[in-house]
């Protein structure tokens, strides 16, 4: 049997998936409310003969699709949520489609659809060639809120996997050997006593004072935390008017660090700060954990399998129109960002021949170097060995979570990168079904690197996932 057959069949049907990705791009919805994308993907998978279970971990838009049976069990992760305020046309100049509306500035319209493309093609190939095993697609909700997969993990849906593959749209083609940061998100709600701020201030106990003192304490805490930690906050309720002592106020925190234990300790210390602020102001405080995800644990064995598959595929070729789109888009990015991005790409060995990066890099020396930012894929990577790549879906220097990214991920440049990622994931999954050594080696590496740490969700049992916004 020839893997080339699988790749060729995928190329023949790529337009179907480009139109699904564009359809999802045209209907951007925020995390936990991605009903359009979730329904479209579930329907497509059912039509292709997959068994679909929805409402995973009480997340309405999360689902698992499965075909065949028995061992091994190999998964592919997909996402489909958008970001607020990033509405943008497929245009190289700023042109929101709808003011303040969401947009696919992280390319999750491509992320999920590549997984769909991979599993649908692979299912057909496995049937034709009598390949044994269970193939799964995970429709994961709310990655941007850093918690969709944690709720799914709490429901146990990743526990029986032998291994999993995923990817992320980016500005070059490369295996992902870096490690993203662990994160906790917590909101503190302070309750005090209201009063007329001028006539009877002595009777008031300001919840806003407690919020401000918490922030002062957190800002002093910064000096005494491990290197690379990040503490960000947003006042979510600061009271209603200056002349009314606020009896309710709240503040939302993100804490990041290089691993789960480090963030757990930051969280413990921040709780002490908030309790101290409550004591000082004679208010009370309650805390709600919103998210808690792990750092990502890359797997070099699986990343090498993905790299080997990338070597079997030709470079993406771009039309003159796509090249022109890339150049104009880059002119709308700060020149220092463009220069910085070109320098770091040259350092990683990419040839500076085009504004759209070609070639495919695998740099094992980057293994587990901490990278700023977090993702709930971290949770999955501590449950089962995970391979991950990124592909060129936007011109170099385009930053994720910007209008330039939304424009690229709706364009044919994004679709071409998605198709390449789908082929690599399908090829890597096929190798994993047919070569038991891959699973064994990936497992051994996984066990060695997790060094006795067993995954336990960082969201408390009593915290329920948010409900969709109608
Ligand atoms: Zn993303």
C-alpha cells in the first residue's frame, strides 16, 4: 500500500474542506457558543460514517467522533472558536466586516477543519486497506478561554488514547518542540457595605478598595516569583459611581508559569494576598477558578513522525496574487515586528526567499524551552503522548490574534497551509496504526518526561463549564 495514494486522495478532495473552513470563518462564534462550527463538523462526520457523541463534559459544543474499533486508539484534536473584536475581510488592509464582532484571528476555522480532512480521508483509506484500530476526532470547544479541553479531560475522554496529533496555523512550517506555559485563571469577588461616599464614608466598607489592595499586593508579589512567571489582571467590576461606596467589586487574574506546580503555588500566594486585602478593608472575598491548564509536554518521537511525513510532501506553491496579498499585508505591520520576525526565521534555518515561508524545520534542541502563552492542549499532552506541528497559513511577521491573522486565515493562503497540516496528520496517524514501535517509543518518552507526575484537572470538581450565549 502506498501512502502517496492517501495524500493524492486528500489533494483531490481538498476543496470540500476549504469550503468548510471558509464557512466556519464566515460564522465566527466565541468559546462555548460555537454552535455553527460544531454542528457543521458533526454533520460532516456523521455523513462520512463516524459515530458522534456530543455534549462532552457538559460542554454543549464539544464532541467526539469515532470510527472502526479496537486497538490502537489514535486521536486528532480540532478547535473552532473565534476571538472577540477581530472581524476582518479577506483584505490586506484593515476592513472589519462588522464593527466589534468576533473573527478567526487564531485560525481555529482551519485548525478543526484540518483534523476533519485528515480523519475522513484516513477512515476511507483504513477501510480499503483493512487497517485495524480506532480513529477519533475531538471537536474541542473554547480553546481561547483555555478551559474547553480541561472539562473534556475531566470527563475522561482522552484517557484511553494511545497517542494524539494536533497542529496550529502559523507563519512557518515546523514541528512544535517548545513548551507553552501552565495557567490558572481566578476571579475574586469582594463584598463590603455601601454608603454615601460624601455624607457617610465612615459607614462604607469599599469592595473596590479591596480590589485595589489585591492588585497592589500582586504587584509586590511580582518581584518574588520564579523567572518567567506572568501575572495579569482586569478589574471586572469597579462599582457603579464615585459617590457610592461600592459594596461589590471583582478582579480577574491570569497566572502563568513554566509548569503546573509553579502556577499552583502562585495561585496559593495570590489567595493570601486577596484574603489580606479583605481583612484590611473589612470586606469578605470569594474566589472562582475559571481555568487551569497544564504546560505543553511535547513528544519528540511523534514530532519526528510528523516531520518524516512532511518530507514526503511538496512545498506549497503560491500564486502571484497570493504573493502580492502577503506583501501588502506585511506593509501594514510595524516594520520592527517584520524585521524581528525575519531575523528569528533566518536563525531557525528558513530561507528568506519569500514573504510566505516554505520548507519544513524540525529543531529538537528547542525541546521544552518555555514559550510565552498557554493552551488547554497542555492538559491533553499530560494524558497521552502528543505530536504537534504548525504550518504556514499567514505571511511571515503576522501575529496571531490580530486583524492581519483573521484576513490570512480566511484566504487561500490559510487553506493551503491547512491542507498540508491535514496530510501530515493523516500520514502520521497512518504510520502509528501500522507501526507499533511508534506507540511504544512515544509512550516510553512520555513516561520518562512526565517523571511520575499524573494528570489531575486543575479546575475544581464543582466548577461547571459556561453555557452558550444564544
Ligand atoms: Zn489558537
